[in-house]
């Protein structure tokens, strides 16, 4: 995906919706889901330079789905 096609509410890697709260004016006052996870530097380094720092990755491309699921589990 060329960098001029990057949309703030879509993953720059795959084009799927990224669920970024900051990209939606209705929820821009809330922290993005990505603030609560750790994304491995290698995942970000794998993006072409033109796509970096353009928009949030989706949880699948950021490889953090397990972290998000763990955060949703009730504490015993």
C-alpha cells in the first residue's frame, strides 16, 4: 500500500480497520488500545519505512492479540 493511501483508521500493513481510538473524532479523547500492549520492535521494523508512523497497526499485524485477550480476562 503506497504511503499516500494510508488512512489513520486502517492498518498500514494489511489495510484492515485498526480500531485506533485516536483516529476517530468521537473517541479521540481516549487512549488507543496500543498504549496497553507491547509491540515487538521487529514487528515495526518489518514495515516499509514509508508506512511507519502513519497509522496504528491492527492487533493482528501488531501481533498482540494474546495480550489484548489477557487484558480482558476477569481477575480471579
